[in-house]
C-alpha cells in the first residue's frame, strides 16, 4: 500500500514539474516575460541612455550601448548590451544607479538589428 502511494505521489510530482517546464518554454517562445526575469532586449530610451552615461562615467573605456533589458527587483536591473560587453546597472528605489556587473563573455560584435532579434 505504501509503495503504491509513493509511486502515485512521484508520478504526480513529475507531471507537475513537466507542466511548469512546458509553461516556461511557451512563455519564452511567446515573448512574454517570466515573473522575476528580464524583459526582451529592446531599444534604449533617452532616459535610460542618460542613466547609462551617468553610471559609467568613471569607466576608462568608451562604451556604446546597443540595446537594454530590464528586471524588476528591489529597484530595477538594466542589462545593456554594448559593442564589447554586457553591463548590468542597478538602480535602487532610492539613490543613484551603479554598475553592478560587466560580462565580457557576452561581448557582441554585430549590428543593432541582429542584437534585437537574437539576444
């Protein structure tokens, strides 16, 4: 009896896991934002560009942002795809935005249109 119950519970958990995985894949393919995740890359607004310039003024290299994605946390994370790297800027609810990450592994050397399509 216990074995049968355990098998049924395991099967139910597997089904629930498969459903959750399918929903995430469907949302990703449909362009919807997963709760807690980043939005799709899009063109940068004038306000976002100003914030980017302000947050990166002390960096030695000249950075050219091509697109941005956002994530709502206890503030907003902005993921800027640049010509040579990906930069994450955290803008807290109160206070100034700061560079919180630089990823050179995701360096993109492609046209702006290709980034908006593929990233």
